[in-house]
């Protein structure tokens, strides 16, 4: 029977998932608003679509509260009048002027005020039997718990701060130093009413507890959403079963419906939970006017951090795997170059070796480490490889000389563009002392001293850019100055010895 009744009640209701993106009405009167904070003019369609539905509801409350206090964050881009976010019966959003005098082409208000509409709506009506019944159930439930004192019905509260107006909560009570005001909400009401009551009880340092006779997450009125989302996605129900549970336990009990965030893949999704809670499980924040049995915001924030940490860990693992693959690829490419160079000494098939080199150089160019030009010179590659292996092993490799000093003299005169790289390689591989030992006459050291000032400026000591990149790739950066290893633009300014 309950399910059938629910289907009947739900006819005509629009219920939006909290995490769904908010939507603007089809034909808004106000198309643009200006932010007083940034000065930017904002398209209302884009602005509204930037918020999820639950956040749009809270923004609606925030902007309305500012307008009620005579403040504003957004104004109509056409007339400059403060605006606030409003919601249609289909739960699509639009902006409404705080007031209208006919000077703006956008008309967002009726000629009746909200107070006049409320008066028309409730004129001649009396409190419903359903309302009286829920109040009685709240009184029964509180009376069952001896901790609650001053349990009263329709007790008038006057502002202790000298503010105008008064409130008459449906039920009021006191728990030690905490004053409580219970408001039974059966029908829809204006957002102004919700906001005004929250502000009144906050000022009085009391907690406002909204109570519904029933609730279902798939059938939520606008008022339900205003209460639900401003109360950290908790909403309370008092009925015959909760009153009986209170009397049986000797403790105030209510049903609590709340959203529970869970991780699904890389996203947070909501589950709806309905459970019976005692007052001992409830937390009260008077400043925020939140009465909750479950801290949705905290749990959602924790899960968001968990997703973030997992995402960062996954990205780091993927990057590490890519880096390992890159290292393996580059090491394989280096080995192929070395094999090709040293095969040159035994391979008599010059055409085959040349074709292999062209194919290998094409792969090197893909990582910006190959020789450029239509005819990349394989002999240059051989010379670079021999230079690297000579410095690494500390003995002549591929050069027809007896020791490292003789190779130094040869490079200095015949291939000066490789001289600086030779020095960096010796230092990087720890073999420079071998060159110093081989230079028994000191002639190479003397040449270096005499020419040192020209190493930085004379272009003959500068390698061609593509050759320098190839040498650095094959030596894994050892051919570059340690101080310039992370700068590919200039490697000519360091001393060789």
C-alpha cells in the first residue's frame, strides 16, 4: 500500500540527483550577470552548468541570504540590480532581480510579494490534522527521554538580541545548555522562511531541527532539498514507529535519511541510507545550523583524497613504467649503434652496413638524437663511438695511437670540435688521470693552457648540434659539462682539463 501511495504522490514531481549537473531554464529572462567580486560578465547558462545540483541549491540559499541582508555578489548585467538564484517547479535555475521598477527589460517577478502569496495560500486555513499528529509524536518521543527538559508545544520565542520578530516553534526543548526548536514540515514553503528560521535560531544559540512525516530520496520537494542540502545531506523523520521506539528505549529516536558517498571507479557516487538513530548519535553545530547523524561532507572529502592519492599513485606507476620502457628502448638503441660500429671492422658488405645505419639513424632522429641531412655520415658515428669507448675504458679504442695523450693530440689538431667532449668524457668516466699519466712530456697540458681562453669563443671547438646530441645520447650525457648537463643549448663553455 505504501509503495502505491508513493507512486500516486510522485506524479508531477521533479527530483534531481544531488550530483547531477544543474541546468538553467529554457528561456531565462536574465541572460548575463556581473560578478561584483571580479567584475566579469558571466553567461548564466554557463554559470549554472558549472555547479552540481546540490551545490546550486546551496548557492541559491547563499545568494538569497546576501540579498536579504542588503548585500550582493551578483548583479543583473543590464540594469545593475542585485540578483539571486531561483528555481522553477521543474528544478531548473534562473536569476531573479531583488526588486523591479520596470526599468529593465528582464521581468523576473510577479506583482505579488512572497508575503502576499503566502497570505493567499494560507488564508482561512487552520493547522492540519497531520501537522498536529506529528507534533504530538515529537512530544511523545521527547517525553520518553528524561534528559530533555522544558518540552513545550508552540512556545513563543522572542529575540534576545533586540531584533524584530518572534518565532513559535512547533516543539521546543532543552538538553543541558542546548536549546532545541523542532519544526514540522509538511508542505512546501518559501526559501525565505527556511533561511529566516535558521538565522533566528542561530542568533538565539539554539539548534533548529526540521522534522518530516516521511521522506523518500526519489521524491523530494523543493523544500526538502533546501532542508536536506543545508543540513549536510541529513533529513529526519518522526512517525508512529519512531515514537514507539523512543518509548521502548527511553531515548529520543528518529529516522535519519542521509546520503553516503562511495567510490565507484574513479568517481564518488551516492547511496541513500535510512536508519533509526538515537539522539546520542547526533551531532549539533549551532553556528552552521547543522543537525546530523552522518557527516557526509567529511566522508566525501576523505574519499576524494583517497581517489586523488590512488590517481596520483597510478599516474606515478604509469610514468615509471613509461620511463623504464624509454630507458630500455634507448639502451637497446645504443647497443645497436655500438654493435653496428664494431661490426664495421669485420663486415665487408658495405652496402648492407650503410642500409642498416640509415634505418638506425631514422630511429635516432625520432628521439632527436640522429644525424641530420640527406646523407648522414657513418664515419662520424664511428669516430664518436670510438671516442666514448676510449674514455670509458681508459685505453685507445678504434684509434691507431698508443695512449690517451696521443689521442688527445690527434683530436686537438684533427678534430677540435670533439676536444671538449673528450675532456668531459674522461672526467665523467674517471679516466682523466690516465691521460695525465700518459702525457709525460706535458705537451698536451701546455697546449690546453695556451688555448684555454679560446675554448669558449672559437667555433672550431664547437660540435655540430646534431653530432653533439648524438654524442650525448650515446654517452648518456657524459660528453657534456656537468654544469650544463641539463641545458641542451650550450655546452661549449667548460674547460677540458
